[in-house]
């Protein structure tokens, strides 16, 4: 795999084809668990692990899986990996596991995972597929972290609430005064929809600016023809 291929895969996953802001996939966990940044980050890390491993497994076995049964086989692979991740969370991060609840097992049905397995891993070599899973997950990670951080700041005036469930020695950061009454809408589903819409509009605005800037740039001068 060349550096250009890796750059393209990374750019597509993190920004151009961002699963939350461009493809608008996986809205259920996106809106449900992002009441704070920690929940969004940890669920995204679990999803990254599942996507990377499922992509490399499917890419390695793609020539041996009959086309007619590919979807059930893909789901079986993803379900096995999600079960492992679910047990790891339950054993090592039990408090966080109770908070995230059903959303860890629901990674099996997350359209982000199945979409990348079907659209990319089933058609490309293992190495490219692994990086595709990782960078698609990274795009989900920063989106959920940003959305969760904004909702937490608006709702509670803090950042990284629940970090003690992952690192017991750490405490949330109080960014707004302790007597901040909180903005309840930020923690409710309508607030999540509004903030997600703002993030999508922000991404579209940046893309439009970049496209306009590219159009304004003068074309590179053609190389002069040399005389021989």
C-alpha cells in the first residue's frame, strides 16, 4: 500500500466520508450515548476495535465466502468480535459497561460496521481494509467526542464527566461556575439533534469554502516546449 492510498483512506474516514457528518450513519448510538464525552469516546473505541478486526477478517476470507451467503457470514464475524468486546468491557470497565448498556451489543447491527465490511473489506486486501476500519472509526470517535463534550458542557458545565469510571484517579473538569444551573435541552435528544445539525452545517460550510478556494486558484502554467 502506497502513502497516497493511506492518505486517501485516512482523509475519507476522518473527514470526507465521515460516518456521522457525511454519511449520517449510526444515529442511534450517536444521539443516545453522547450525553458526555467519555461515553462517546469509549463506545467509539469499542467500535474501532470491532471495525478493524472485522474488516481484516472479511478481507482475508473474501475469496472463500460464497456470494449468496456473504451477509450472514459478515454478521457472524462481527457478532463474534462484539461478544469479545462486550465481555472485556464487562470484566474490566464494569461501571462504564452498565452506563453504555445495550449499545455495546448493538454494535453488531451498527450500519457503519456492516457498510464498511460490505463496501470496502469485501473488495480490498486485508491491510487497506484494516486501515479503512480504523480511520472510519476515528472519524466516528472525534465526532462523538465533540458532540458529547458540547452536550455535557451545555448541560452540566463540565467536561469528561464519568472519567473516573475509566481512570479512578481522575475527576471531571469544571469549566463553568459550580452554581451553573445547566441547560437541560443539551442533554435531551432534541438537543442532540440540534447540535448534530450544527456540526453537519459546519462541515458543509468548510467543504464549500475549500471548494471555492480551489476554484479561485489559477491553473498551474503548462510546461514550455523545449527545442531540440
